[in-house]
C-alpha cells in the first residue's frame, strides 16, 4: 500500500517568506505542466536573502482518495539537482523529468516539495530562522483538449455538510475562493483547491442551517466560471 504524506501547504506566490527573522525564496513558475509527448520542464529557485541557504527538492505522486489528497514518493518523476546550497542572490534551475510513465491513461499529477533548510541563526546572529516548505503542482496532460468535468454531491455529517466535487474528466480543475451559500447565507469560508482528473475532493461546511435543502456554489476554475446548485442528501 502506498504511503501517504500530510504536508504543510503554503499558497503559491512568486515570493514565499515567513516572518521577520526568517529566510525567503523566490520560485517560478509555481505550477508546472507537460502536455502530450513533453517529458521535461524546469523551475527556478532564487535566494534573495543576504545569507546562504540550503534547499531540498523531493517528488511525490499525488492522488485523491476518499476526497482527500494522498502523497507517496515518486519513481516516475525526477527532480535534479535534489539539493543545493544557494549563495546570496544565486538562482538554481531545477530540471524535472518524467520517466517510466505507462502509455495511455489520463492526466498524471505530482507535487514537488521544496524545503528550505535554514541556517541556525539570522544574519545578525539573533533569532532562530524559520524553514519554508513550498508544494508545487506538476501535471502531465495527454492533450491541450483535455478538460475537467465536474459534478457535485452534498450530504449531512456529524461535523456539518460534506460537499464533494467529482471530476469525471481527464484533466484537473482548480477552484479559487469559491463561495458556498445556503439560503443566501455563507455556508463556510470560501473553498479552494485542486480536483484531480477521475477523482474527487471534499470540503466540510460547518455553517449550513439544518433546514437548508441545498447549496449554491459560485467560483472560478482554471477553465472558467464554476456554478452549481447542489441538493443536500439526508
């Protein structure tokens, strides 16, 4: 059985930094995609800090099982170099290569886990520096014509209403700050995240009134607006 990893997820940005006494990294792009016969791509990591820093890059297969993300060390995708020391202002190109992928099938999803391994002290010698972890998605998509195909389900649980997106399409989709309402009132904070191809992703909504018969979802996906009215099963 594949091992799973529960990572610390940080929002994608060109500059990802922790508080005052911590280091920073500049990473771009923050999402990688190979299409068709492409099997190689790159990303660049730069150290804008005034002190050297160490980085480590690991690759994980990414699947969604039971509505949640699951990760296992990958043998199909390689990142080189897997570790490096960056001087102040130095940039390192990371080459990402897909190997031993089975023919056919749908889109494959991976995560690059980029860890900054900080020095023990900040530039002034005071304070412990905080490490940074970045998760960069990598997708290998058969064709530019591949699209997601979402449908939705909702049911009541002890913790609230469980909203599930089921993707019957080959390619992934990504929700960005999608609003969910019940009876015109917010059912939760805006939801976001990836729904992988031929997979499902779930969110628990804590603020749905007991009498609400359905949910209304409205947000932006990678391929346009996402709108849905979702009956709540009892």
